[in-house]
C-alpha cells in the first residue's frame, strides 16, 4: 500500500457498518474519489470533525488497489459559519452536490475545487447575497465544464452591435436579425449581460468581488434557471430542500 497526501474538500459522507464512514472527496491530485474513514464515528476518533461536508485541507490516505483509506487529516477550513446558518448551509450543500455531479475520478478537477472553495468563502461573507453567489457559481461551473454560453456576440452570425436577446436553447445571444425561430429569447438589461461577461472571463479568485441591483439579480435568476433546465439534467436534493426554505 502506498501512502499519499491529497489536498481537497469533503463533498459528502455516509455511515458504513457500525463505526466507519465512506467519504467523497474532491481532490487536487486525483479528482473526485471515494475513501473509507475507519472508526470515524467513534466519538474519540481524530477523524470525527475532519470528515464532515465542507471540510477542506490535507488528507493522508492509503492508496489501495481498488480503494482509498483516510489515515489522518489536517483541516485548514471547516466553513464552520455555515453550521449556524441553515439557508447558507443548504446553498453550500447544493454547491457540493453540483460539484459531485460534475466531476470524475482521475480527472483534472482543480478549477472546480478552486471554484467550490471561493464560492463557500463568498457564502460566508455578509457582503454578497446568497442568490448572487449561487448564480455566479452555476455560470462559472458551466464554463469550467466547457458549456459557457456565448455572451459577446450573436451565436448565429457573430454580430456584436445589433440589439440581442438571450436564448438558453441556442446557447447565448441572438441578434435582432437572427431572432426568428428563437422562441425562448429573453430581453436582458446591459448590466445583466455585463455581469455574465464578467463571470465568464474573470479569474476564479476575482469572481466574488461585485454585487448587482435587484433587477439584475432577478434577470440573472431567470437566465440561470433556463440554462440549468437545459444543461443540467438532474434534480438536486439539496436544491429542493433549499427551495422550501426560501
Ligand atoms: Zn445574428
């Protein structure tokens, strides 16, 4: 057996047997992996706090032929603020579930891990509304997954000048001349479009540095709702719970 140190975040955890846990980790080195945490449910286990969702840090694991076993952990951020904020916690669970759905083992998931970390930090900040954090996360996750909508020019003719609508079905802007047969075109404010352009081009570290008017927040919600319906064919449990809390 081979011992390695992995940097990552706990996405989910489930009890196994009497005292153990199975943990899903998103790691810098090996993408999304599943690992056993032996004895993690014994009250005096050093792994008790380390294998909870949101915990981020270094995990020392044994790499077996077919599975990983967590030996110890050095957690640098528990995102403990989320424990006293039910709505915030469910936004957080939604981001974890979303990331788990989008990532794979032995795939380079460093961008998604970075996005997740910055998103949880933004969620614990009082300066950005949770809804805005959600829309920024969703749009950037689509970009990381190679599904960025076209927000700079008409998807059909490339025009950058003519008034345009946003079509989730067509995957971006459609100009006034190409608008025929685009039934789902939504007129959006320039500021909403600018926000989307910023989210798509900004570095992950700089994503959560702006806020928007209520009108822009509403429009972003509408656009992201349509995009999620089309691009993400999955109902997230945490999102369903979150919606009952809002
Ligand atoms: Zn066009």
